[in-house]
C-alpha cells in the first residue's frame, strides 16, 4: 500500500448494531447469480476462495525493519485466518528486495508454503519502491527489470497449481499515464505467461488504483485476468491520524461515520482552524452507505460492461484515533456493498495500524470491531 505503511473482547449488543444473524454468514459464491460472464474464465475454487481475504503488507516489504517483525505471520496466524472465515492472503512483495541476494527467494518460498499448507489461496502482489515505479514512467529498461523479476518469480512457483497462487503485476503504480500503466502491465503479464501460460494474474489502475483509476482502464487482451481496485473513501475518515500522506490527516481525529453537520459539530472546535473547514465539509457531504454505494456500483458496472472480474484488493480504516463504532460501521457498509455486488474483497491489513489483529505473533489479540464489521465469525479450532 503506497503511502500507507504500515483479549478478544465480546461487544455486548453488537448484534443490534450490525443486524442479527449476519455474523459469519457466507456470501454467495462469485458467479452464483445467473450468468456471471465476468468470472467465467476463473476456476470455481479461486472464485470461492477470493471472496474473503486479508492483506499481509509488511512481511516481504519491510524485511529490514525490526519494528515490523511482530507483524510477520506464523502458522498460528494462518490457522486463525481460516477460523475467521478468510480464505486467501495477499502478500505484498518488495521487488527490489527480491534481487539483493539469493536467500530472499527462499524466504518468499517458505512464506508462501506456510499459507498454502493452511489451505489458503495466495496472491503475490509486486510492490517495488516508489522510485522504481516513477522510473518506469519514462524508462523502458526499468520495466524490463521488473519483467525479469516476474520471470524468475514465475519459475520459482511454476509447479504451484494455477488455482493456488495468483500473480498481481504491480501494486499501486503511482504513475498518472493510464496508457503507460496498461503497457507496463501488459509487458509484465507477457513475462509471466512465458513461464506459466495459464497463470491467473491481476492488474490495477494507474496512480493508486482507486475506483476512478479502474474506470479509466480498458481491458487488456489476455484471458484469466482479474481487475483490482482499492477503496478508502473518504480518505479523510479512513486515514484520520495518519502520520504519512497528506499532512492534514495527522490533525484529524474522532471523525464519525456516518457523517452529518450535526455529528461533526462537537469535534470541530478542538481542531486547528485549517482543519475545521475540511471537517465541516466532511459533515456536509453526508457520508453513509448510500454514498459509498455510488462508488462501488461504478466498479460493478465496469465489470458487467467489460465482462471482466473485479476485486477490491484493499480497503480498511486506520484504528488509532477513529471512534470504534464508526470504524465498525464503515467496514460493515463497505464490505456488505462488495458482497451485494457479488464482488471479491481483501481487507487491509492483518496487523498494524489498520490491523485485524494486534500484539506479537505469540500473543495475538483480535480487533473485535474489525471482526464484526467484516461479518466474520471466530469458529472453534479443529481438533486433531
């Protein structure tokens, strides 16, 4: 996620907030509503397992950062994901890290095997440094460098069945030129298909792969391609308190969802004068499920019109200064909109500021608000 780094407590009455009977309900399989041409080329097992998943963003992008190590998953984490009802993981991989020395592919192989052994579908999403991305905007050799990394990765995993691992060509390209981004991803797909002709691949739109970037895309002339988008609307709510990105996000705190002029009024006076204007506007915009739907339905329409499968590969809310009930409500609304649109989703993130869990790898604590918002249910562990 570019620019975005990164004792289970039952909530009495939570069922009244989110609706009785919803928790743990399995959404309809992708392709179940009539003729779902967009998903026709994607194997049934992949369609089923891609419905609900979670990102693991720092495992292979922050290998040098000791502060991120508690977030690296263990076998117990993957088992916990399965108990929650999650069926796939999206692993962000630093492309430049992969080529530093020969030990790195081994680490990646071991990580992928951990997830596969627990029965999870794996999505490998390539995440070069921003500098590498920007270089690809004008330097063809930088594109070929990434294509060669993909060839090596495809060889490394060519014995893994096509319905067990998906390759996502380029996470958040950070390039404004839509046609350039399409050409880059076409070259990367060609590199993968040289090695694994039937491998399922995923691509996203230009810049930061928001819905508007998806809408600007034309489908590529390949089969077995899934089109992804990221959803953090409105960013002033989902990124309040962030220490990266737009400096104003660091000032925002306690913004409610849904929003209205009345429910933002109590918090405005505690903000800086500059921030007050933005928060007042957030209230006037009346963010609610209907407004979120105006975005998600555009992605669903693009999918139907272009007969291409669409997947939300990232969505979430920063936990640190967001009111818990508001975070839970936004997650509920966004996730339910995806499912109502028969759309796959991957929550961001497993651990960290957006995380579904907190604590070290040996003492995980589940964020109950996120669990409820995502409609997940913590099933009893399987007895061996």
